[in-house]
């Protein structure tokens, strides 16, 4: 194994989204009258990465997400719990000892 093991990173995390996504028949459902709403999404994940530079961390993540989904058409609606694997990747940049910023792509 080559590389500096001290530059490797592993962590655990969790997040909860209080907002909701409301798709009023967008995309292929446009004009159909179908309304899709996803809310109360919770995710737990493990994040592992490598310190590429002294101030830049590249990482991947793997986890599990759960949300509430509802589909409405006319006066009828159907609700279901949505859950599954979450994967993603990202990078975190350290501007100073106290300030960092990150960009991340996550697929739920």
C-alpha cells in the first residue's frame, strides 16, 4: 500500500431535511395533473476520503435515506415511505483553521 495513511479520513454523519419537494407534474408528468411531494427526509451515512492537499479533502459517501412521499391526481392521493441506499462524492476546502466549504453530489 502506498500513500500517507495519516492523510486518510473516515467519519459518520446524519442529516434531516425539514423542507419538502413539491413537483407539480414537471418533466414527463407535465400537464398530467399529477402532484408529487417528498418531505421529512432523514439520512445516515459514512464518509471516507483522502487529504489531497493540506487544505483540500476529496471524499465519497455511502448511507441510507428515508422520506415520506405522496402522489396526488384529482382528488385521490397515495402515500408511501421511501427508503434506500444513498451514494455520493464531494470535496471540502479549508480556507482558514475555522472556515471550510464543501460541494457534494448525492444520489438518493
